C-alpha cells in the first residue's frame, strides 16, 4: 500500500512539473484536418485520426495517416477495419519540445507514445443489428502508453517517467450532414 501511495504521489509531481510548462505528453495532436478544426473534430471524427481524438469514430475509419512536423515530432496512425462495423487502430508518436522558456532558464521535454484503439457500431450484437439507431452510434476505447518521458530543466536534475491512460469515446452520426461526439 505504501509503495502504491508513493508511486502515485511521485507521478502526480511529475505531471505537475510538465503542466507547469504547458506540456501534456498523453495528448496526441496530429493530422491537418483535425488540427485545422481544433476541438470540433471530436464531433466529426470520421477518418483515421479519430483514433487520436474520439475512438467512437473509428467504426467509420480506415487507412493510414502520418504527420511530420519535423524530425523530432512524428505521429503515425493506422485504422484497420476488422469486420461487423468494428475497427482496430494503432498509433505511435514521438515528440520533443526544446528550449521552452521557464523561470530561471529553459526546459526540454521528449516523449514516445504508443496507442491501441478499438471502435465499433455495436451492430455485431444480433439484437441490435436491425435497429437503425445503433447503425449510427459508434463507441470506442483507446489505451495510451507513454513509453518514456524525459524533462530537462536548467539548474535542476533530469526527470523521466512512464504512464498509461485510457479514453472512451462516443460518436452519434444523426444524419449524413451532422454528428455529435464525446
């Protein structure tokens, strides 16, 4: 119990240090269309990048997307339809923020993240297959693993961490021209 408590306390302190300089290593932001739409893409989420923003939209997605900001910031996402209105997604990302100005100097952060996602329309259940409402409802889940995060700050010791995160998403495609996502 004491070990779990101390581990949680240290993880919260590491997260607070990253938040202090405006970095969230578990938040993936990639793809020209989603970046152009901002947070509104969560409600549309109908392409391969839905794995990053709203896994509920994976049920309508397939393909590969690679976002290269520079050689230190690369994200690759793949959505593979597995049949019966379900799709499996996989994403890998590496990012680096260098020379972020902070009080007393600069900070540099780098991270490597992997994510596995699943999205479905629930029409694989025989009782729901013929109901129109469930053909337009997508649910999804993704599991993110931060394989390594390092934080270097001027005049302080380096920090590193690993973490796991899980997201749940819903997408309701009411008609062909409007949808809502959570």
